[in-house]
C-alpha cells in the first residue's frame, strides 16, 4: 500500500508511507524531510 504523506520541506519531493514505513524523516520540530535532505540537515 502506498499513501501520500506530504512533501519534503527543502526539496519538495513527494513523500509516501510504503506498507507502513515512512519514506522520509520527521524531525523533532515535526518538519518532514526526504532521506537525502535529512542527511544534509544532520551534517550541519
């Protein structure tokens, strides 16, 4: 099952829930990021 969750706050990529697993990251301040942008945020 594929459900649309939202889009990445930085690059605007569409993020989905795939079979119960979020295809992205929700930060502590409830911001949604794709995995690539989340990795960039952790580096800074």
